[in-house]
């Protein structure tokens, strides 16, 4: 018997543009144009035919794309499970526009210490993550924390779990 395996998840890079300058990532060093809506629509239909079930809109920073809400609507209309991975800087301004379109909202947080997190991200965004957690939960969304582990921050995993994830009923993704 021959088994046919199908892809399940697509990490869809909307752009390499980013409003952060993370020390562990170089995407922000090579900004790209924004993907066009007609390309997204065609690509999502192709991915659906391949059997993909989950679309993670990512980048760079996916919330920089002015058509992110439209992309999520197309994906939901095609019955995809939708996820967005974001540094959360723009989420407070876009939250109501995105409400109900994201099945799993991944907020990047790499330290339990505000100064260390902001330094590693190259911008002040710790407070934006904390505010975004509150906003998302108040809108009935399902936020979680995605933690990029490297040698200098691994000691923060336990503290993020205990001080941020547990009190807010968040999943921690490493």
C-alpha cells in the first residue's frame, strides 16, 4: 500500500518588511514589496487543492500589510484555519478589524524582562504584547505566546510560563 502525504501547514510570508530589528533575525535587512491580493487568492486556492489546512500569515511583520484583513477573509472563506504570528506592535490599532478572522494569534515574546525583550527585538514592543493580550482576550480571540529560544534567553522560559502564560490562560509555543 502506498501512502500519500499532504502538506498541512503553510507559513505564508506576506512581506519581509518588519518594524522590528531582531538580533536573531535578518528579515528586516532585506525588505520586500507587499504580496498582491490576486496572488494571495490564487496561492490560497492552490494550497487548498494540495490539502493544506492551516495558513500562518507571517513575515517580516504581517500586520504591516495594508490588506491583512482581506487575506484573512479569503482564507476563512476557503475554510482554512488561520494563524497570524506578530510582534504585536500594530495589533492594538487593528484588533477590531481582525476580530473573528484569526483562529490562533501568536504574539512573539522572548523574555520576561521588558528591557531584555525590547533590546533583542530592537524596538520597544514588550508593552504592546501585554496590551495586545488584554485586547485579544477582551474580543474573544485566542492569543498565545510564541517564544524564540536562543542561548541568551532560555532562562526566561519558566518565568514567561509562570508570570504571563498561566495568569492569562495562554499556550506557550517554543
